[in-house]
C-alpha cells in the first residue's frame, strides 16, 4: 500500500484568486496543525467537494444540540462532559468514493485527523462527535445515500452510508417487496444500516445480529486505496458495458453478498468499531418474509422473577423455539416510553420498589416484561407458542398478551412493528423521563443465565441508586448471551446530573470488569477505560490493534482514539480519559 504524492498545495502554490490569508478560523484546530495548514487543507477540500459540503466550526456559539430527526455533526448532543469537549473543526460531506479518496490523501499530507460518520445518530454513544477535538468530521451519509441494489432471489441489499433503516423499509414498500423481504431494524428507525452494522448494533427479528448478516464491504484505506472484502475481491468477468469504469463503479462479484468470507484471512472485522478505514458500501442480508407473524408480551410480576425467567429463556433461545432476538425490559423503561417521571411521581430521588409496583399495576405490566415474536405459517407459530406458554407458566402470576389485548398506546403495539421490520421512533420518548433529557448507554455482555442476570441487575440498580438516578434497562437476548443495555438518563443542563451520570458509567465499568463482564460498545468518554479492561496477558489485544493501526494508517489520520486505539503520533498518557 502506498499513498500518492502531495495533493494539498502549499499556500505559495495556490492558484490565482486564492488568498494566502487565513480565511478559516475554527474554534479548535486539529492537534499539531497550524492555522495556515488547516486553511490550505480546507481550501483544497472545497475544490474537491464544493463549498456547500464544507462547514468550518468557527465559534462555540454555533453549537446546536439538534434532535434525533435533525442530528448535529459537530459535537455530542447528549454531552456528559462540557458541550464542546469533543468538537469538530469542520464537517465535510463527500459526494463520491473518489472524493473520499482525495480527502484521505489530502489529510495524509498534513496529518489532519478524520472522523467518519454515516448519519450521526449514534445516540448515547457520542453521536457524530470526534474523539479528538479538532478532527474533521466526514459526513458520509449526506450525499452518499443510495440503495444500490435489492436482490430478491438472494435476499440482500447493497447500500451507501446514508441509507437508514426507514429508507430501506420505505423502498421495500414502494416497490411492493414487503411480501418477499423485510429489513431487520433496531429500536429507532433513523439510523444508518451501514453505521449500525459497523458498530455491531442489533435488531429484533431472527436476523437481529446485524454484523452476522453483512456480506461484503467496500473500504477506503488510510492510504486512499480502495478495497473490497470477501468475494468482492474477485472481479466480475469483464463485459463491454463495464470496460473503463472506475473501481468503485464496477459491478460486484455475483457471490459477494452471498458468501462473506472469500479466501485467505477474513479482514472485515478490522473495519468494525475500528479506525482502519472508511466503509463506503455494505452488503446486507434481508429477512425473507416468513409467511406469518405474531408478536407477544409476557408480563413477569416480581423483581426476583428475573432469575427464573432468564433460565427459562436460555434453552428456548438455544433450541430456536424463540426464533428472534427478544427483550426482557424493566418496568421503568416501558413506563418512560409512555410518560415522563413527573407523570407517575413527584419524587426527584430514585423511585422505590413500592413506586414501581404501583406503576406496573397502573400500566397492567410486570416488574419485567418479555417481548418476543413467532414467525412462520400458523401451525408452526401455534406449536412454538404452546411450548413458550407452558415453560413460562412455571412462574406464578405471569400473564400472556397479543397486541390486540393491550391499550392503543402500549409498548407491545410498538414492538409489534419493530419485530417485523417496520421502523418506529417511539423509543425516543424514554429520553424525556427527566427534564432536558439526555442519555448514555452502559452495555455489558452477560451469560444468559438467571444468576448472572440477577447479579448484573443488582449491581447496576445499586449504583444507579447511589448516583441518585433511576434504573432503566433491558436484557437483549442473543443466541447464547445477553446484551444488558442500561439507559443512564440525566438532565444535561444540570452540572450535578452530568457528574452523576459520568461517575455512574465509570464506576459500573470497573464493577463489571471485576466480575468478568465487559461492554460491547460505548461512549467516547469511556473508550479508553473499557479498552483497558480487556487486559488479558498484559493487554496484548490493545498492543496488537496498535501494531495494525500504525502499519495500516502510518500517519494516524483515521479516527484516532476510536475504541481506545491510538496511533503512535498521539501520546496515550496525554489523551487517555
């Protein structure tokens, strides 16, 4: 691999009409970059992508937290530190793969860090904000937002970074394909399919493990070279109509989206939660319409029933009697979807067990609520449901519901859509549990066993109480493990609340690591801490990632600090949080 010669002209080399004066003065410069170097870079980038696709952040007064519908690209809208702690110097939106390559090569000339995002809705994990302030955020989804292919026979799609789950669903509806294909969706439908998959996000149909369901990616490497992975590295036979096409425009190998591994070392994982390249295209499997569907809710009355419930779930999930990715949700998470805390109580402090029992009674829910679905023709669904009902009936007081048995605004009616691949936005509502609501996600992995679930719940609930915050959480059930998603909701306009939230997540990371539990994904502010917990054999995993980083990205330009992996240009002792 090699990067080409210098592409950013020095000020003295700028064409006529370009002033040598520093026209752009960002609120924060990239590390070790002089103002004139930054200006040379930005002037060149304007020539590449056009002025409409370049925004320089000149003042902290420009910062607007935006909303989920209109995300900000400059900073974390759910900031737990100061609003401008993770701040971009500029936001650049390339229109084509070749423009991404030009930007990368230019960044190499002056060692400007780039922070690629897809749509910017990485909510609860830092949004679009860069780990290194002064980085140039690459908004990959603004212009590169095409659904390049939907293949019905192969049940897959190929998408660019800006394609959301909602976009794909609407495409399937528009072209009358919903009777053949569904797209698996996460809780919120506005996120990028590509971005969510690279972060190893989850959905809730039988195709809920998004990373498992991808096949083939196209990546701009830190040198500016273009890579296709798996079977995508095998060229399609040449045809007259494809002669002379640029590499990014050439057709994929016909098996690239069918078999993800190809030949030789499997490199796709190097570009997941990583800083080794910029993914420009992704192949994703779509879920064939199963020929029948039924969502359900099982309410579990007592807090301590969690143990028995998880032990019932495990064999059912392993044997795939439970076909999809189900969720076991705490009462306050469901309550928060349906209303703010003030609608249930005048308390500011965490709600008591009696309070939660009262809320559960009011909403006709349990202290834990299990949401799942049945797929396939009616005889198959009936057989599965019979087994599930029989197993859960061992818990005294459980109740079983289909959507039509519940209120019009029930969480089950929302999940009824989500579990069949229809995107929604209702889950946004729990962020408003408190005034000026913001959130962090704490996301440890647990063994799918009742004892582990109870231990992890007890620890997180205890620490939430110590912090003065309510516990809102859910266990998302994989094939053999559980993602325990703890929703740390706080008032972002309260300095005290932000301190509580930051203390809580840092304390929980250490608590869980001491018991052998690690997080699968995290917020910018604690990436270093979490990577530090993966310390087996003198932190050889981190050392290996650093070797790869310095070899593949010798100038350290792609997302320095992402997932706690720093290039040699950055002194970890100074940058580590």
